[in-house]
């Protein structure tokens, strides 16, 4: 789809009856079309129309058309009612017809929606309709400035040219891609906007690829936040083993007609303030074109970090300037403000040029440029240098601006106190337990599961391990909540024989899930063996817990590079950064050594000190009136100002 700025602007002009209003409106429309590359629709009132009005519209240039609103009844007005009374009555009674017309133009495939709405000096009541639909709106004043000044000082008798749209509660639509790592922070952001910034929000999910974890994240939304799902689309033509990103992007693109229909219905809603802003997930930027078409302010809510966004924006250039596979790049990729990255550490979907997902990632990077800005779930202390460099590029017009709105992490809940994990941790020494969890979608092979178990046992350290079903096919097999395991419904059965019994005094293995935020904030937890998914990373940083990095897929390898770098220092690497993804199974000896380094070694002590500093910085970032609040307040202020 062509960039939104390439679409011909379409202006709607609403003149009031009378040649003194229709003639200058026709002149203005002609100038916009002939000299400024616009199209225009002049909207007339059937009531009070005259032959002179029609003649003023008889010779309109190419690109300018005229239409008329249906007649409304004036039978209740006295025959000698003042001319302004008659005009204003027609205007107000025609508002439903105007709203219907604007909605039809917003939904037109042959026009660029409605780029701007210009109403006549006698029709300012129509501004409220345009405001409700999120259309930029102006008064075309066919008289002089003196008239405006006099009118604005008439007190209650004045004609209102500034409708009280600023009093309307902003309504934000968030489009979320499937996966707990996307739905959970979106729910947190929506709650923050509703609770602290006076907005309402609609979270839009996809019926395709939805999981129980997605639904649970939306189960307790605060007042003012609702959720809806786009209808299911067919994926029958995709292979059963298609990559995660390919499946998600395919769903996003095939659902665009449904999204457009939903946004149009929200724009036409009488119970909501239209759509004040549209926020799309980092995997759904194709949806930005729909919002652009409808004239809605549009942003990408980036649920990962700024390093990841920067590399994705660079992907089209990387594809253009190189021919080899990323893993074979002779030099590290060095981007402004970012840690150097070996090609093998770039996001997983760009590692194979022959796979169709590679081109999807190139298009993803281009689609991001349709955004008015990026809301990123990070904070300054985590990515200071990257943020400074990105802002410099943004100021030069290279990229849309970035707003750091993280860390979006929920607070620990007292309701988890009776969970088996918390009760077990209550019995352990402070900082003595390694929490082991590879995310909601991360999956180890059968052999790697056995080696991890043996390594934990050999390390001599206490551990709490969330065990998932293994898969020898896909490291992300659990991402959509499905993992073919036959008749076996117990992941603990895949652990080495006797492991659970032998480690009962020092370890606890639990199937599938643990209350992670509460676990990380427990006094007994002193380390976190993690896949380095960004939600888990922010939860660890916010809890002040150092990490042992075991990346599996998506952007997790680059996260591990950043987290173990000197500038961040939150993580110890399971393997050196030079190790390739296909290096093979990590043996038990290596697991045990890495665990000891984190829990009782010097490297772990350094990471633990840095984790404490990041915890303090995260608290400051998300404190009332802090950077997170300021960034969201700035965004909401922009949206209200536009309204």
C-alpha cells in the first residue's frame, strides 16, 4: 500500500445557504483543487437553497464535486423567523444527515477519507460531528475578522466556534498481536491510560492464534477499558509448521478489512469519542495504513526494546546492501547508540533469506515509517545511549519520535501468597534460589531438558523451575499454547528418572506456570535463568534480580547481548556471545558452571549490584509524575489538542 502522505487530500466544505457563503466556498474549493493538489466536496443544504446558489456551483473544476443534505422540516418555525434562526435550525436538524455523509466519505475507497472539514461561519454546530469522527476541522469565515472579535465577546449570545471537544474523554484503540508477551503489556498500557490519564481504551485482539493466557491477561481490566476480537480469517493455505511471525503477519494482513470496519464503527459511535488515537502492536504495522486512510493519529506500541526497534528499522537497508546470510556477516552490525551485534544475534526471522518471513521483516521495517511515533516499553536507565541516538535521528526527520513508557510491569499481588511456589520460597534463605523459566512460549528439546535438569542438580544451588513440555522440532512450540505431546499431560514426566525425588530438599519443579512477578519479588530469589524475553527482563529489572541469559528465539539473542554488556550488566551469559545458535545442546557441566557464576560467583555479584541499581531506576521511571507518566501525559495532551 502506498504511503499515506501520497494520498490526495480530500477536503469537505459545508457552506450555509446564501450566495455570499456559497460563492466564496466554491472559490476556495477551486483553489485547493487547482493549486494545492486537493479534491473537495462542497456540501449544500436542500433547505433554503436558491438558484444563485446553484449557479455558483455550475462550473466547478476537476476534483471538486457538490452534494446536498436531505431536506429537514421547518414547519414549526414562524413564517417571519429571522434568517439566522432559519439557517441555524437547518444546520442543527441536518447534523444526523451530515454525520451519515461524513461516515460514508470516511469509508470511501475512491477518496482519501476526509482529510479536513471546513464549515461555514453560520454552521459551527457541525464542528462537533467532525470532532466525534476524529476529523481535523476548521471554520471558513466568509466575513471579516472584526465580526469574529465582536461575536467572541457576546457572552452567552455568541455563536460557538470552539465546541467543547476538549472535554470529551479521549478514546484510544490498541491493536495487539497474539502472544502473552504482547497482550500483557498492552493491557498494562490501557489500564495506565484509563486509570491515570483520563482515557478510555478498546483493546483489539485476533480470534486467530488466541490462547487461554491471552484471555486471562484481559480478564480484569479496569473501568474504561474494554476488549474485542476481530473475526477469524482462514489460514488453511499455510503449512502446519509455518513460522510464528509469518502466521501472525498473515493474520494481521488478512484481517485489515475487519479492522477497517471496526474503526469505522467506532468513529461513528455515539457513546465514545470516535477514535482519538490508534496504537498498533510491533508485529501489526500493516494496520497503520488503515488508520492513515481514516485520518486517525497512529502509533506503534513497541512491546520490546529500542535496540530491537532500531534493528528492525535498519532491516530494509541491511537487505539492500548485503547478499550473505546474517550469520555470515564479516563484521558486527553497529547502529547509532546500540551495542554491536554479530549477524547471528539479529532477530531470528532475518536469519534465512530464502524463507518468505525475511521479506516480511523488510516490509515490517518500512511499514513502521507510517507511524506518527513509537511508544516503547523501556526506560532510560536500561537504554540511555540508544535513546539519545534515536532522538537525534528523530529530530532530523529520519524516524518518527520515540516515547519511553516503560517499564509496564504489574505490581505483586497478595493473592499469590498461598501459591505452592510462594509457600516453598517462604522456607528458603534470602537470595538463595535460582528461578528457572524460559517464558510462555520457549521450549527445550528432550535432550536439553535432561541436561538442564542434571546441571541444576550438579550446581548445588537451590532452584524453582517452571517445566514446560519439550519439543525436538521448535524452540517456540509453546508460543500459541499448543505443543504436540500425545497422551502425556505432565511435563515433569520428561525430567530424568528420580530427579524430582533427589532434589526435593533443594529444588522445586512445577508444571507449566508460576506467579512470576510474585516469585521475582520474593526475598528468597537471587537469580533468574531466563530466555530474555522483554517482559521477563523488565520484571527482573523491576524486582532487582540478576539474570542468567538463555535466549531461544525472536529478538532474545540480541536482548542477551545488551543485558550482558557493560552498559547494562544485568545478565551473565550462559554461553559466550560468539557462540552460534546452532551450537548444540548445552551440556550439564556448562549449565552447572553458569549457575554457580550467577548465584555465588564474582560475575553474579556484579550483576546483582547492577540489578539493584536498575530496580531503583525502574521505580523512579514508573513513579507518579515520573518519566513514564510524563511521556503518556505528553501523548494524551497531543491527542486532546488534536481533538
